[in-house]
């Protein structure tokens, strides 16, 4: 009768391995259950706590302003090591620590003017989503190896983990009150070799790949592959192939000479200013363009603090600019119609004034409006009282026909909306004008984080993009993500660029929504399947028992 391969092994033969396995659980010893099993934690509690606490700042460092994008993979591996093998609630608690730490680091700019309460509240809410996602990952990682043979489980489980990660991102990015899409893995990769993925599978598909790679890598290391380094050749080639994916192309059909003006005026919510001072700042910064040939002029969100549709002084000023430049002007303003307030972008011509307008479709909850005000105001009357008026979501098309050039308009946080600019590309947009007002965030990382999202949108849609801010960071970006022009932040100035115009769509535009829906639901389907099919552990082989001496060495 064949003896188990560990039959002659004694505890004394493995003293060193027994000691370090007390703290970190690597691939099991011969004869133990599958190394892909998550019936017991992969790391012990002290290390799990350290990993969870460290995940937040590590993951946040991958995003601008630091922009150390490889740390997305490190952060994902850290939280997976902490939670795999634990129960739902233990993993959720560890994920909560990681998530709160992540968002406290990532969106610290929310505390600049409003103080720590909104910052802590937002970080806690997003941390709860992060924690619940970690809990579900732990459940899935434990149940799937029960339902599949070890080798197949090693393939299926990382895919399932990535699916759960994406479902958590989608839920947090859309709920409640429209969600908060900051912190998706893809948003750290605007300038990484993986950025081109958005042009093929959209933001959600790219995030899925970026979650799958570290999860698969962790399971690969867990398999003991490091003992046979040559086996890393194929996985390394796969990663290199993903990094080498070219950008999907659209067809350039010409250029438009676009002047974008950054007035650097006192445009912040709490800035002290005189009426019309923001408009005057924009006018002053536009004056150097008077002897230039331009096709259109773009001012940022809130480029005029008077609505030129109803204010004669603002109307005269815009008429003077458009007449002097012989070019239309696209500017942001606040408009009131039928008792409702809108964050509006206007297309203005010297003859006829307003030609078209677009109202921001994604006003920021607790920033531009207070949802369920009657409920929230008694809880924080001083903070809620700062938001004196509620902006209404727009319903109009964001496409402007600017003397034959079809421009897609995005206002500030509209840029995180996966559908807005994707739909615009499918309906014939040739260039994107992203107007924003970052004055409320001072010299923080928010400006660079938003610009990174805009850069990815350009690559996803195959369109050049003009990102113009009141104070910075303002850049013109080509469809490949390359910077064509920029204005020094926190200084008045302009950029005059022959911006390429494109037509056609990328696969990311065409199938992005389908990928988003499929992956958005995939985590729920994975959880249901894991709960149903992974109810009982797979029966162990008769010869897999581990001698007592070996067990004792592992449990010292």
C-alpha cells in the first residue's frame, strides 16, 4: 500500500518553517488540504490588522497627486491577504478599516473649507461599502474552492474576487443619491501602460482587469510557483500583453482653433468678492487673445457670476468679447428658470446672444443640493445651511453645434458619469469641452484627480478634450491622452490650441455600457453561486491526512 509522502516527516525536521508559519500561512505542507482553500485565514490577526490599516494610504498613493499607480496592485493584494479565509463579519471589519483609511487619504480635500465632519462622513460611508465588499470577497474565496477542484478553483476564484470588487465599485458609484465614483481602480491609471484598456472595455472593464491581475498574482504565488521560477514566464507574458494593448483609434477629420481661458478669479463658494469680479477676471485674462485668430473661446464652469441671459451688463460684456474675436463663446453660469436653479453652460454668439444651453446633469449631493433636506438639516443645521439653494439636474442634450463643430459639454463632476460623454460620442461629438470650477478645493489633489479622469475620458471616447478650470489644473488633452497645452495653475492665462477633431467610436464607447451592466451584476451572481454550490467542503482524499508531528509543528 502506498504510504503518504509525509509519513517519515518529523516535527524536528521543519523547525524553521513551523515558526514562520505561525504568523504567515503560505502554501501548505505536503499532505495538507489544497493551498487554494480559504477555510482558515491566510495570515494571522496581527498581520491582518497591519495589512488592513496599511491598505488605505498605500492604495490612495496610487492616485494623483502622488500618482504611484503600481501601488493599486499592492493595495489590492494587501486587503485580500487580510480577509481571505476569514468569516464575513471579520473580513468586513478589516475592509472597513482599509476603506475608511483609503477615503480619508484620497478625499482629504473635502475638509478644506467645510471641516472634518463631511470628510469623515463621506469616508465612513464609502468605507462601509469597501468593508462589505471585503466581506463578500471573503465568503466567495472560501466557498468557491469547495465547489471546484483545486486547479480550477485557482482560476475561478480570482475572477470571482475581481467581479465582487467591481460590483462594489458600481454600487458605491451610483448609490445613494447618484453615488460617489471617486476611488475606482482605473482612475489611478490615467498615465500608466494600462490606460489604453478604457478605449476597448470602458472604465468598468478596465477596473475589472486591474482588480483581476493582483488577485490572480496572489493565487499564483500561493500555488508555490516561486519554487519554479520558469513557470512565471507565461503569466509575465500575459501581463506584458495587457500593458501593450494599443489605444483604439478614431478618425481625425480636422482641427478647431480653441482658446480656453483661466481667469483665476475668486470663484470659490467662500471666496470674498465683489459682484461681477469673476466675470471681470475672465474678461481680463481673455484680452491677450484679441489679436489672435480663434474658432471658439471656452470659459470654465461659473465663468461669469452674472447670468448674461438676464443681466444686461454681462450680456454686453459677452457680446463685446465675441464681436472682438469674431468667435462664439462657451461659458458657465448659474441660471434660474421657473423658480429652479441650474448649473448651466451657455453657447453665446455676438449676434443673437444665447444660442444653446446645457444644464449639469449630475449636481453634487450635499455640495450643489441637499437631498432629503428636511431629514438632514436637523442633524447638521450649520453645515446644511451653508447650501442655500438646490440645483436641479439638467435634462437637455450636452451637444453644442459651434459653427459646424460638434462639441460635447461636461460640467465639473459630470466627468465621472460613464454614460454622458459615451452617449455624446455615439451621437456625433467631435471634441469634448470639460468646464470646471476647482476654486473650492484650493491647492489640493482634487484638481489633479479630476484631470486624470478627464484624460481617461478622452482615451475612452477617442476625442480630444479641453479641460478648463477657473483656477487650474487646465489642460488640452489629445485622444491618446497626450497633453497638447496647459495653463499654469492658480494664475490667469489662456491656452490657444489647434485641437484635433475626431469622428467614429471606440469599442469602449460601443460596448462600455454592456460591459458595465454585466460586470456590475457579476459580483452578485458570483455570491449567489458561491453560496449555493459551495455549501459543503469538497471531501478530502484518504491519503491527505497530515501526521501529528507535522500538525504540531504548524500549530506551535
